[in-house]
């Protein structure tokens, strides 16, 4: 996943750009960058943030990054923003994307005698590829439409020009872009909370496939109207989004609370209290507590001073170690108690299994786990969520293959919470993670909590339901 931020201001933008970009640190762990234009003079800085945080890495760059317009990005993937000089003029580009046909498009560009210069990751930089596709257009709009036509997966982007920022949301709206306003100044962002403390107020959610330009002189100008179909990722509300951010006008924390309340109102388990697996389980646990009418307590706490969400090693074994080290059980709260623990999802199951063992070791008498989303049956093909995880790595798929004798031809039966197959699958997962009971919310629950029609939400990872090219 990645998150971007941009500013078009009546005054030097670097302070707003610096803090606004930093507020996207929960969306990326590898690379970060900022670019500004001071008249026609570009400035660009990119740093590796795998072993540090955004702010200390970029503090030394602020004095040289002058200008009233700029963009920044924090990424789990490539180095960006990229700077380009083409027949469209000078521009900087950052993207939130997952390009499934990267090799095919790379070959097409090479056959057209175009070249790639950034091979820092050992392969083609996806954002540089998008820049080349844009440059094939007669203007920015036709270049962006070229990206929409050719990219399989998803791609939202910010294009920085000397006089403003062109915002182009993914053709099916899988990732968001929101616009904030402060007088004559504008901020554009992946996450709406990122500009609140800078004095901006949300004034517009960019639509699917829509292209708008924001500038001090022109305000918000629509360059390409929005598409009718929207397929925003449901996992933004369930996990990725910062709790106080909004997508399509719907607050992430409210959705998490609703998912917990829905689960709690229909659950029949008897327990002494409900506790979150922090941080992403907090909203759900609060909702569950009120829906089930049992107390909310913190039986497991996250040590935040040094183990933040944004600083995670690349190596999977080290990631498991960090995930364990940053969560500390409270023996006094857990001892002899029957507890419901709420979490956002189960991916591989290994981390939850280790957490559950720790809870029993610290005195919990019974542990019930409640998951805010349905079982993950399909790896994500549209975002970099679970990008490193094949279908086979998902515990749900491994269990289905086990139950089906190596076959996955009957996935539909396991996606339906009313079937015997679904019940058997959940029981095997329960045994694997070692809890007393295990329950998931359904796709209908997710849609109800978000409050948007199912056709406007991407639920591909739960039921393979989605629009667009994979």
C-alpha cells in the first residue's frame, strides 16, 4: 500500500507538505519522497525509511525544497515521486498502484524506443512506467486515459506541474483521493485526516476515474468527469485507514465500531469482558462491547514508544518477531477470565496463533476471537494489500484445499456463511489458531457497516466480486 499528499498554496508549501505526507506513514514502510516546483525549478528528495521514520529522514531537506506547490508519498514499494521532462513539460508524479501487467507494458515501452532509468529495486519502477504511459498522450488527460486503458490492476496518481496538481483517481475508484481547502489553499490526499491539523477542511471526494486539477489561481477544475461505477476497497475501512479518516464521506472508526456492534448484537458467547488486539481491533471491540453489553477492557496492550506501525522489517521472520514484541499481555486483567478478543482479519494465522498462546499463558481461562471481516479467500489483485501473499499463503485457502483434497474448485461454498462447508472451514481455522470459539462477520455485514451499496465496494478478497481487469 502507499499514500500520497499534495499542496497548492499561496505561500511556501513545504511545512504543510512535510507534515501532511508524514500523516500517511501508516500506509508505507519502505520509501518516501517529496517534490516541489519553485516557478519552473523542480526540487526532489527520496529516502529509504525502512530503518527510520519519515520526519527525521526529511528534516534536513526542508530548507532546499522551495515553492508553493508540491507532492509527497510514502510507499511500500518503489522510489517516488519521479521527475519527468517530456513534450507535456516538466512534471513530477507519484502513484498508489498495483500493476499486474508490468512486464507486458514494460516491453511495449521498450519496443517504442522509450527507456527506463530507475532500476534501484532490481526491476522497472512502476511509477516511472506510469510516467511513460502519460507521456504517450497528446496532453495530460489523454495520457491519464492511456494509463486507465492499459494498466491491469489499479492506479491513482498525483501529477505536479509548475502551477498546480492534477489528481487522477483509479478508474474504478479502488483507492481514494480527497481534496481539502483552507481559504485559497488546497491539499489533496489519500487520507482526509492528514490535513486537519493544518487547517484544511474536506471540500471534495474525487470520483472513480475522475481527473481534477487544483491550483490557487483556478481552484478545482474538472478535466475528466467521474465514471459511474465505483469499487473502493473495503479493507480501507476495515484495516488500512487511520481511524479518523473518511472515504466517500464515511468515517473509518465508525465502520469498525459498527462491525463490532453488529457482531456483538447477534453473538451468544458468555464472557467477562471484550478486548481489542491493538490497534486495528480497538474500534470493533468498542462496538462489540456495546452490542453484546459486556465490559471493555485492555487485556493486551501495544507498546507504542518504539514499536510503531510504520517501522516494520522487510524479512517475514523479523516481522513476526516485531508483531510479538510490540504486544504485551496484562496478567492482572487476564487471570482466570473468559475474554472475547476482536481483530480486523486473519491472513496466515501464525501471528494470531502466537498471540492466543500468550493470552492463555498469562492466565486467560477461555479466549473467543471475533474478526471484523469475512474470511480472506482470495489474494488482493488490485492493491498491494497482501501483495507478498499468494492465495496459497492465506490460511483460509490452505484449509479449503485440505478439506477438498487439494482442490479449490468449490470456493463459492466456502464463501457463503450459511453452508456446511463454511462451518467446517471456520472450525479448522479455530483449531489451528487454538481458540475456544471463532466467528467472522459477513460480506453483508461489511456493506451494512460501510453504508454503501455492495456494487460500490470491492469485496474481491472475500468473494472474488469486483469490476475491472485483474
